[in-house]
C-alpha cells in the first residue's frame, strides 16, 4: 500500500486557505490553538491537520 505524502504549507498559504490574515495565524500559533510545526525559523502546516482542527470546533475557542 503506497502512502501519499502531503505537502507542507507555509504560514501565507495557510492564511489564504482559511481566509484570514497572517497576523491571525500568528496569534493562533502564540495561543497554541492551531496545529503548527516549527521548521527552523518557519512555521509549517498540513492542511489535513488544519481541516481536522476546524471540523472539531477547536478553531471556535
């Protein structure tokens, strides 16, 4: 069974995906609200994790 590897997305791409500003994403990162991974100095995201976060309602807190 082959596993498809999901692309890592940047902060800018994630902000566009969710329709919010980069500052909003940074605020959520600071609060530990959004699933984000730090790679060096950059924050990276998996859209599948972000989608799950929104679907579970944790984004509304």
